[in-house]
């Protein structure tokens, strides 16, 4: 029964990973070659630092808008938060994974029951959960597709 299954039984593994200093071209090639939508970014000890997703790459390719501004005495005053603008500029111009990393990936534990993981996917409005072992290292990924396949197998 699908309700009694654990994430570890349904997740996709092995997991392809990149490090923060991986060139973007290499990460994009890995995404394309394996037909995946995101990669976990790991540190030197294998710990999860964040993720690089197609969404992050779309920001880079679509550029950014400076946002609303006001002209006052021949000066341009941007009404958008300058810290957010700086982040967007960095994303557009970045050459390494660390330039686009999302440092708040959605995660779950290996032993999480599948219904709770499905709830995390839904409530987090995310496509994936990186599955972490007790040491905090990613060992798999659970996608919405994995949950649907588990439901289909149970029928």
C-alpha cells in the first residue's frame, strides 16, 4: 500500500551532484544529458549547500529588469530593493554554480512516510525534495513524478 511506503523506497537514486565552483556550462550539460530539472549543490564533505534548478537558469537567460524608477533632478532613483537588484545582476552575469545557487532547497529524510513527503511537495509548491541521510548528505531525490508512479503501482 502506498500509504505505508517510505521516501527511501520511492526516491530516485543515485543522485547527480555539483559543487559551488562547478562551471555553469558543466552543470547545464549534466541537467541536459540526464533529463533532470535540478541538481543538488554539495560541499567538500558532501553536505547539501543548495540547489541549481532550471528556474535559476531561466533567470540568467531572461535577464533582469531594473524595475520601477523615478527621475528627480536628472537622477535616477530605483524603487526596487537594491540588494535584490544586485542579486539579479549577479545571477545574469554569473559563470559558476555558486552564482545561481538557491540556498534554501526543499528536503526530507529517508524514513519519511510517503504521504507526508507528498504534503511537503504540495505545501512547498516545489517539484522535488532532496532526500538527506542522517548526516545531512543528499542520497536521492523525490519528485512529484515519483509519488505518482508509486500511486500507480499501488492500484
